[in-house]
């Protein structure tokens, strides 16, 4: 195999009670990438379509992640990367993660899979650091592993693969506003009440349990964020109305995707997801904020191979 | 049935990363209680052996819990209660909870089980409030449900029954010192760093996952408390030495049981539990603090019926 085409999905991080550690993988929305072996060593980004991003490897998240991998692997060849971006940077559904994860996933395939998923996550984190200023894996892990993932720790890196109930759907609404990650971070307090922290870890425990036993109502009772949402939701206009609209249609949970501005909901079944999507659209339709929505089953596979040359 | 004899076990609350919500049930150590229907209505405590506790029903946790139940049930009879206490009050393994849980469990059996385990937990919390000043269920739930329990919320009361891996043992060491619950509470900060809270809920999530898949090494990597232990461990002399001794023998985790002074460890298998128990004993043997230890498999049944008159 000398060439591979992959689909690298969008992901949701900061899932309610799992702020900073829990994420899940979307389907249908994601970047496509083609990666090719080259006789010349090193990483070259030969094409970027969709959004205007740097094509110098050391300044592009996909390039930096790939460089981290080949520095370790020391292969006898190099790689060129074409990126067809569909995930808008800054939308809150892991745009930079998708690029970083996709490049290391593809190169690993071309090299005959020398690395584990956890190792790929580690390399992709180097790319993510370029975009966000710090190495974190809460968008990368769900993209590489699929389904729900818990980044138990980053040093040493430990990713826990959680089970995904079969009938779980996600709906995303992306209001076309800009939230600076730096602002989203600055708004968070350094210290939080112990009382709220206890509520959060009780919900985290029951959410993991509920995912294991596919108890949708317990998932609903657990998808509560008493720590971060009260601060960050202020940055997203009409957040509370969207949330209320989603709950009125039976959504299991609703929260800020990543650091926003996208809002995610989790739903039981496609019919509920469609109704929730309509209700969320309805809220923003009455404003002058442009937006788009999409819904999908939780993607339990993660990055997918679309084509190879052998 | 007019008479029942039960065993109400000791329990461990505040299990490492699950401070205030996670508990588990011990075996072999617990109180025995005999409860009898009487023609005369109301609750009478007719005997207390083992420790000097009030036998006026409204001043005894078993009595208060029983009164809460009969106020709701309005039975045509009353009950007399004999308490044979083996769990020393103030030892940190749920002495008051065992009395409160035992009395409502026994009365529920005598009445033909009108109440669910969650309802019994609710009544027992009324008794617990007498002992500790606030209604909490983190010792009561594991006694009534058995195994590992997560008190997801107290208002409304929701207890989540977690799975217990088959080869999980607990070792307890009880140094005979007094820690006032008020002091153990006062030493805790009202606010904690968000960073530590995140670590705690990541560990909580991975612990619940590890219990589901019986991954003992993941249990070990998750049984970490970065929030409460650093404060409360100061109240227990030789705590760090005991912990180190337990880990040197392979213990999966070690923490403060309840608000102390008992220290618990969790172990994989009986042989490891025996070695850990010896190592913990060794530490306190070199001090002038009296202590006792015991070890057992996790009790997945909870309160047990020892005898009935029919």
C-alpha cells in the first residue's frame, strides 16, 4: 500500500459531567485526507481544500502530528498529505483534532500498523498542541478509537474505551459565531466548590454505568454539568432556549461541544434526534445568527478507510 | 413471621475518588439485631449489647430510622428491637448506618416487604442524620444493596448498584484513636482546584468502567484521591506508612474509610489480602496505638437474614 484515503470524523469533547476527559465520535461530518508514500523523506502537505490553513508541515496540525510519528518511526520514505476539510476550524467539534488524528492514522496504515491507537493518540496530541497551545486528547481519542472515550490521564496517556448503547444519536447545532478558546478558558474559575465537584463525579460514575447497561433514562439523569456550563453557556447566545427546546422534545442531554460555539444533544433513536434537530433549528431561525445542524448515530468505528491502492 | 434476626454489616464510604458518593459492603464484621412484632404500637429498643448507646427510640439511630418507616407504613402493630453491636461507634466503618439500616430492613421483612431497597435507604437516612447531623446515604446504601453502590443523588434519592468483580477483597485496619467527624469535616476546603476535580471525575469514570469489566489493574490506577486524602490523612498517625506497606504487597488501593480513623485497602484475591493485612499490622505493631484488623471478600448481598420464627 502506498496511498490511502481516509475519513476523519468530527468529535464532541467536554461532554457535560465529563469536562476535559469525556468525548464521543460523530459520523457523516468529517475531513477526508489522502496520504501517499514518497521516496523523499519528510512530510509535505500538498493540498488543502475547504478552509485556508497553513500548508507548511511545521505550522499545520496534521503536519506536526505526522512529524512526531515519523520522528519515532524513522521510516525509509516520506509522506505527502492532501487535506479536504469539511469541519470548520473553531466550530467546537474537533476540527484540528480530525486533521491531526487523520494524518497519523493514515501513515500508520501505510507503515503496516506499527503503532497502537493509544500511541497514535499520543502523536496526534503533538499536532493538537499547535492548535490549542496545550496537549490534550479529549477530541483525538474519540476520533481514533470511536464511540465514547475517557481520557483517564495524559501523563502517562491512558484512554478508556467506554461502551456505546446501540440507539444513541447526536444532534449538533453550530451557530456561526466565534468564541476564542482563550476566552472560553479565561471564563472558568480556577477553584470550584467541593459540593459541585462531588455532584459532577457522582454523575460521571452513573453515566459510565448507564453506558454499560444501556439505560437511557440514567444517561439522561447523568448528563448534567454543574461546573462548566454555567460559565461558558453565557458565551453562546440563545443557549438556554436551545437546551430547553431540545429537552422539550425528549433529548437525553444537551451541552456545549468542546469550548463552543457548537451545542450537542444526545438522543435515543433517530426519530427523537430528528425532532430535536428541528426544535433546535427553530430557535436560531428566529435570530439573525447563521447556523447549521446535523445529526447522526454515534460513530463507534472512528476514522474510516475510504480507499487504498492495494 | 413475627420475629427476625439479621446481620447488618459494616461498610466503607468515601472510597478514594468517590468521596461522599461511593461505598462498598464488608462481610464478617457487623451488628446483629433481633426485631419482634408487638401488639403495642411504636418502637421500643429493649436491649443493647456491646456498646453504651441510648435506648430511647428517638435518641437511637435504629429507633429513629424505624420510626420514620412506621410513620409511613402505619402498621397495626409495633416493634421491639434488640441490638448486638460489634461495630465500634466512631471507627469509620458505618456503625450508625448498620443500626439504622438493620432496623428498617428487619421491619420491612416483618411487614412482608412493602418497601424497595431505595425506600429503606431513605428511612435509614433519617436515623443516620441523628448520628451525623446530616442525611447521607453513602454507608447505608452499600449495607442495604450490598456490593459497590454509588449514591448519585440524595434529593431525589437515587442509588446506583455497581458490579463487584468476583475476586475483590477488602482489608481494614482500625487504629483505636478518636477522630471527631466535625474535625474531619472542618479540615476540608470549601473550594478545590478545578484541575484536581477533573482528575477525580476521570478516575471515578474509569473506576466504574473497571468494575464492569473486572479489570483489577485499571481499578488500581483509578483508586486515587487527589481531593480529600491529602487533608484528612493528616488526622491518622502513620497513614502514609500503612499505605506504602499495603502497596508494597500489591494492594489495588488504600484510603480513609468514611472519615477515619479506619483505613481500607482493596485487594485482588485472598492471598494478597492476607499479605496486605500482615503488612498493615506490622506498621502499627511498632507504635503504642492499639489497633485491630480484618479482611473479607466484598459482601455482595448486604444485610443478611440469620433466623426467623416461621
